C-alpha cells in the first residue's frame, strides 16, 4: 500500500524557486533523511486559474514514470488550502538559466542533452505519454549536470487504441489509426527547436511580432546564422527534425544513430 504523507513527515528548508501557483522548497523526509523538492500549490490559485485538471493529470502521469532523465514525482498530499507535490530535487536547477549564463552550448553539451532527451522521450512515448511542452524552462539539472524533464502540465496520455478498440479496428479511419504516431511527433519538432536554441542561444523562428513567428513556423523558415559556428552535421540533424510533414520527422531511435550524436554525445549524460 502507498504511504499517506503529511506535512509532519517533512522538515521544510530554503526556498528553491517560485512558480505561477506557489513556491518550491528544499525539504527533508524525517524518517529516511531523503532530500526532496516540495512544491506547494495554493488550492484557491489553482481554482481561480482553472488548472486543477492540469495538476491532476501532471500528478497521475509523472508519478508513474521512472527514467534517469525524467524528474521523479514521489507522491503528493493536501490540506484544506494547499496541494503538496513531493518531487526529486534537481540540485543544479534550471537549464534555461545555464543557457542564459553561457549564451549557447558547445556541440558536445548540446548532443549529450539531445541524446538523454531522446532516450527519455522514447521511454515516454512507449508509455503512450506525449509531453507537448519541451522547452528550456521545463528542464532541470541533476547533481551531475544530467538533464531532467519536468513539468508534465501539458502532457497527455494517449490510450492504446489497439487494445481498447479491439474488434472495432476495421472501422477506424486513417487519421485515427495514425493519430498516436502523429501526436507523438510534436515532441520531435520541439526537440529540434530545442537543439537549435542550445547551439545558437535563440529559438529558430523568433521574431518581433507573434504573427511573424507564426508565419515563420508555418513556412518552416529555418535559417542558420553564420555565428556561432555550428557543424554541418548538427544543422543537418536539426533540419531533419524541423519538417512540416509530421510523419517525415526523424524518429528518436534514428536521432540516436545520427553521426553528430554518435560523435559528440557523452552517453553518461553528464556534462
Ligand atoms: P515551477 O513552479 O515548477 O515553475 O518551479 C518554480 C521554480 O522552483 C523553478 O523555476 C526552479 O527554479 C525551482 N524548482 C522547481 N522544481 C524543482 C526541483 N525539483 N528541484 C530544484 N528546483 C526546483
């Protein structure tokens, strides 16, 4: 049986950060001495912003995942005014701050992150979960600098249609048969955008106006600046992920075999 946690089980320490709906604190589980990150969400804030379903989905999905590059959610509890999420502590904090500090990453570092993320997304998609919100703000760094996917607020669980629709498969139209793969490929696109941002320090379709960004995305208006200097192998990989036709995007298992990844990524995920 799963343990029912209460605030009494934890000693709350210094604040780690502040999110939209509450604060995150360093905390220690008293019995085991285990260090965790405690996310404290205000129920009234969640209600006001109508995101209760989003949090519930986040908890349901994230608590079942076990992967070195996915932030663990150990459990949750609540009292009258707050919801508490017991999360794995990521001691090196937010990836986007690291990117801000360095402006852009080396090819070795970028390839290592890409390889870790591709393996985490293969695992996730294997569980029929699509993250749908891969971006620097949702990535944290572990004690060794290894990347961790956090924030499953936008993720969805696509149920296994082959199992649930057993017997009625004959009547499914192509868009239903294909939709799981199709949906999952949104994460390939996001990973392509992320790879570009790692190497150039800015996202590929950035523009002054929102409407211009939309236009550039629709056209896949992908340009590679001359500086910083980036290898043609990296540019080729990005171009293979940022493809308009979703079925034509490079699958993650192929990404792992790409020469740029093979030659640059550190398989330990440490950088
Ligand atoms: P969030 O509400 O998830 O946006 O979290 C707010 C801030 O708290 C983040 O920007 C991080 O700086 C910090 N934070 C959140 N979760 C963790 C964690 N598991 N480990 C370390 N820091 C965290």
